[in-house]
C-alpha cells in the first residue's frame, strides 16, 4: 500500500513595534509540492511554488525555510489576529502662495494627489495616489492610462526603462503595453522613494533605511542612516545618496560601505546632476553638495522645500515649497524668481527645454513656461490662460500575467529574441536561447510572467551598461 502523504501548513508572523516589520510567511506542503506565501500582514501577499522528487524532500525543504524565518524572529501566529498597518503617505500640507501666478501653459487633473513624474523627449509621465499613471504629450494631450494596484509613490527612468514604485511594495515596468512586476521590495520596507541605475534599485523607507536590490530582484544590502526618515535617494555607478533627518550620506554602490556624510537640515527630497546632488530641506533650503561630500551652495526659499530639480547643465536650480510656490536660482545661489503654481504644492518636478513640469498636491501635472520672457511677463501680472486637460474616461491598462501568444515560427523569422525560463535551485531564472547571445548571462525579466520551461519572444534584449546581464525591453509574447 502506498504511504499516504500528510499535508503540513506552517504560518508565521514577524511584527515589530514603532512601525518596524509587519509581515507573514506561510509554508504549505502537499505531497511533493511546497507552496510559500509571504507579504504584509492583512494582505493577500505573493506566492511561489516548487516541486521535489519525493514527499520527504519536500518536507525537508519546507522545514529548512521555516527554520530560516524563525532564526530571523518569525514566530507561529493565528492568521487574522493582527491587522494590516497603513502604509506611509507623503505629508500633504499645502499652503497658498502669495507670489504672482506662474505662466502655466496647461494643467492636467489626474484625479488624486500626484507624486511621480518623469519627462523625456517623447512624453510626460505622472502617477497619483489612486494608482493611476498617465502619459501625455508635451502639448498636454493624454496618450495612455495605466491602473496599478496601489498608490504610485514615484516614477523613475533607467535608460530606456520606465518604472513605477507603488504602495503595495512592488515596482512595475511600464515599458510595454501591459505593466509587469519588475521588483518586489522586502515586506518590511515601506517605500518612500526609489531611484535606479543600470538595473540596481535604491529604496528609501519610513525607518530611515536605504536598501539596494540587484537586477534579479535579490537583496543586495541595507543600511540604517544616522537620521530618521527621508525621501531622498539617488543612484549612480559609484554610489547611493540618501537624504535623511540629519543630512546626506553616500554609500558605496556595491558594498554599502559609508563613504561620507554631510550634515544639513532635515532632507525631504533630492536630485542629482553630473557630479553633484541637491537636497531639499524642511528648513526652507536646497543644498548643493559635491559627490565628494563637500558643500557647494545653498538656495534659500521661504518655506519647506517639497521638491527640487536642475537644468541639465546645472545652470539653473528649481525648487517647490509647501506653500504652492516654485523658485528658480542661478547655480551660484542667486534667486531669480518666485511664482505661484495655482494648483497646489509641487511634490515632484522636472525641467526640460525651458519648461518646468510639476506634479502637485491637488493631483495636477502642470507645464510652466520657464522661458525668461514668459517669466518676466508673469512678474508683471501677464500670464496665458492655461489649457485645462481632463482625465480620459477610457479603461486603464492593468497589470496581468497573461501574455499574447505567438507561434514558434515567429522566432525562426527573426521577429524578436527568444528567451527561456529555467529552474535554478529555488528560483526561476531567464536566459537567452537565440544565437548571438551569451547563454550563461541571466536576463532581467518580469517576475509575474515567469513559468518553468516557458519560452518567450522579446522585442529586444540589451546588455546592461556594466555588463554581466541582459535586460528585456519592449513587448513580450509567449511562444506556443
């Protein structure tokens, strides 16, 4: 008689006081299959599964996973006894500016407080607290709408790739027709802000920590700064720059070793350009700091600075305060102008081609004409009537693990690059199988569509800037 398999179900939680970790970990054994579910307490979480040769090996693997979590402080718990904690929202205190009205060319109402913004030569991106992400042309025409599962904290670009970080702890790749999960932040990391460089993600969180995650979505290192919470995180090939309540600290990008720390007033938001970083503070200033840690200039505003940006050459520095004003300074620190947004305080901003784009507390994406003549006219009280752009009623494109399918013959015809998903220990990896690529290099590929043994046709596969791995770009279809 065959031995009957006895299922096992182990449910653990780790919940720390004062806003620390608040997460669960569940391991279910059913015959030779092991299913792991994990996430924030009170949420559905994510799951992954693995199969083993025998039920005995499955139970052993499950016991090992449980033991690892117990060593990290997890303990058996009753599901539902603890409740979900609210995620941290950026403080929405916005006063009214007494300055002259800025020359706003157009204003798009996204429908909820807007945090994320990114602008390039082709389009403008904005994400709001409702989970909506819109793209617009530079003249204010809405061109696309995405619907993500939770509030959008920020939108960041990494070369060709566009990512949105959300309150659900995931980072979504918006480079194709359908959003896909690119990264899953650790369950105890309450995202404040993100930045990314060559596939390596930097995360600032509510606990004053900075965490980096590699292109395979694996934890790299984490450090707790000497200060408490801060939104600023900026990344480049050499380091990660974290702004917190006591200043700005630089960490080595690979090792996480602290390289320098420069004291400032409490930092809210930051920017980088070339060899310098810019820290907007709660004490009405923007601080320009060299990437060697040396203070360079101070830009003085009249209220706490929510956001800052520069022109690409660093000639001009811009700031947005919590009283719905925006400022422009020379690189050396001279204030050139201060004007009112007319649509709330700028949580995020970016400057491109004599235009200042801002995402605001009232949910607007506004385009301000920052040309010298337009600003001088505004200071005299002459501004254009802004075009009011409303959100479209069309249905938002939402994340999905379902892919369009295509016949394998399409790969033979050279219509894209073929990649394959393979089991590597307990993880699913992706490699290129088309000729002309190194099959030993892994591919950065969306997590939510990986299936063991699955083959996919990718529009383009590019080698990372630093080498060592490939990155999938564009549309992805499943080969059948």
